[in-house]
């Protein structure tokens, strides 16, 4: 294991950058959950990598900071009113039925590497939105404080647990309930009903954010998976104001908050940053994303938001390490010069990726050191 003093300060370096100060070396982190799930799907996952402890061990062996582990700061369950959720699993297929007083919502999913992908969304007509409102009215939120604190103790100097927050209403509508095509038609034909549904979801999340303000974590990440080619102008219409309000609430409670952006950046990156978020995580530059590191830096010029990402996942299947090294070195010259960067993978090391590159990147950033040495 690559270790010693170089790794003892990983958590400290992450906290330094999140406090908008300049660390001695850029913190290097990676989300290894997808890579691990790939081994599990093939039946090849060693016992030492199983569970939260195993995920930490994998990060330690690969010399990279840990932060994402799938933990949500608050659980959510329909305990208010007469709403019932039923799951029927048949092999690689799952049908979820949410029963409400206004009709059922039926979602069809297929098993993916580490999740269940929606193949048919539950909202098919404008009338189904009434059932969506009933579902959100039924939700209660409960803090997972004990499990969060266990991770803080477990991870020690190897990283900062970054608990996730449920998606914002716009992204929930697009990802969970409608899909972008149905959402576009509903918004075009029934804008007022769509808006009132988003307001009902927001009212439900008032309960969520009251819990989050009291949570023990100083850091929170909204799991929105924003991508410009999906939501584009919809974010300006339905997302920006919501973000501004929730970020302000969390800031007032002393929290730092970010969001996950792992798709097309140009239409949304600066819009999201202007809402006051402290960081944007999962950032994937060209050639996988649509903006180069230099363009990402230009989009965020004059804004306080820091980048968390910068290493396209595709680099982990590049056979030539020198190509990877040159890319990261060049990217750092644009993204790290002012210190507003936590280097990470955009957005996860893929199952077929060369996991050994993690240690090489750790050695590289330690070699490069502070921008003052360049």
C-alpha cells in the first residue's frame, strides 16, 4: 500500500479545499463503487472488498481518498396517509407499484451493473401527477446520523464521508417519474399542473431540509445527476430558484453543499454555480464531456464554486499511462491553479478500468505538488 505521510493528510487536504483555502497538494479522490460492482456482477468480488469496510479497503489499496459510499443523510418512507409501495422482483426485472387514493403508479426496471434502470416510467398521463403529489405528501424523512458517524470514525484520514440528499423536484420529475420526453410533453400541454406538482414535491422536501439543517454532517451533496442536454432550459425555469433557496437554508445551518453534475456541462454549469453551491461533483471534461478543462475554468471564472472531478472515466481504459499522465498534468494547470479543485473521476472508475491508475495518479499529484512549484 502506498502510504506514509502522503496519505495521512488526505482528509485534511479535502477539508482545506472545501474551506476555500489552498492545500499543499491537490486532494485525489475516486468513486470506486461502479468498479467494485462490476466484479460483483461477474462473481469475482473478493470478500475483503465487500461492505463499507471493503470499499474503504479498496480505496486504501489504490491510494485514493474515499467520499461517496451510497449513504443518504436522510431516509424517506411513505408513512403518512394511505400510500403503499410494493416491489415484485423476477430475475433481472422489477415492477414497483405505488398505490395511492388517486390511482396506482407502476414503474418497470431492469437490473444494471449496480442499480435498477427504469425502462418504463410511472407517469403516463397528466392525471398520474395527482398520485405523485399524494406520494410526496405521505413521505416522512429520518436522519441516518448513527451510520454517518460510523463512517466518519471508520474512514479516519482516508477521506470525508459525503452523504447524499434526495434529488430536487425537477430532477425527480425527469428521472424518476416521467422521463424527459414525457416531461417535455406534459410541461408543454399542462404547465400549471406540472408546476403545482413540483410545488407539492417542494412542500414535502421542506420536511427533508429541516432534518438536513440539524444533521451532523458539515457537507452534503444533492444527487441530481444534472446534464445539460437533458434539462437545459428547464433548469433555468424550474431549478435555479429552488437551488438558491435550499442552498441558502443549508448555508444558514453552517453546511457546505454541492451537487452531482456528470453530463453535458455547457448549458448548466455556470447556472448551477450561480445558485451558491459550494462544489459541483462528477465533473467530466472532454473528450468524454463537452468542455475542456480550460473551458470549465472559464465557465466558473469569477464564481466561488469549486470543481470536484476533472479525470474522465474513459482514461482508465487508455492503455498508455503517459497519455493519462499528460492529460491530468495539463488539466491541473487550468483547474488547480487557484486551488479550487478536488481531483476526482468523472464520474466513476468503470468496471473495465485499470484500477492501478489510481495509485499512479496519487503519486503524480504528490510529485506535482502546489501550483506555486509549477
